[in-house]
């Protein structure tokens, strides 16, 4: 598993990795405190804690096993969140004050709170 510190869009997509579809958790991600972009699409992740990644501003966790944002702890620095094609039942973004881009398409949302 490789993580990249990068100031622009993700230079590497896990979907193209030999590990695609095999990642179930992000154990150890907290050690990458300067991480700015993370793309973990097309895996089996159902929860994650990114609170130690205080510089993270881009996260693409689409096509995973996430059912609620309450199973994800995200830093306030997050500006772009791609959580599409997960099986979300609810979405509350009120605690993400810097969020400017959100893709939650094809999720089957039953309720949302977008303020």
C-alpha cells in the first residue's frame, strides 16, 4: 500500500493498483500527517479515521462499502469529498466547514443534511 504526499490532484489512483479491491481499512494512515490528497476508490473500506491527517483537502473514497459519514472521521481541512457509489443511508456535512466539492451521486441516500 502506497500513500503519496502531493499538493495537487492525486497522482496515483488505487483503482489502477494491484491492490485495488483488496483494501479493507486504512490502518497506519495516521502516520502520514502531511497527506494532502488520498484516492482509495474501488475497495472494500467501510470506515476510516483521517483525523490525524490535518492537511488532507482531497478525498476520493468512491466505490467502497461506506454506509454513513458517521463511520468516517474526517479533518476540517477537507475541501473535496468524492463518496459516490457507496451505499449511503444518510449524509450530514454540517461539520465540514471547508467543503466546497461534494460528489454523493449513486448512493441511494434516504436523507441528507447539506448546510
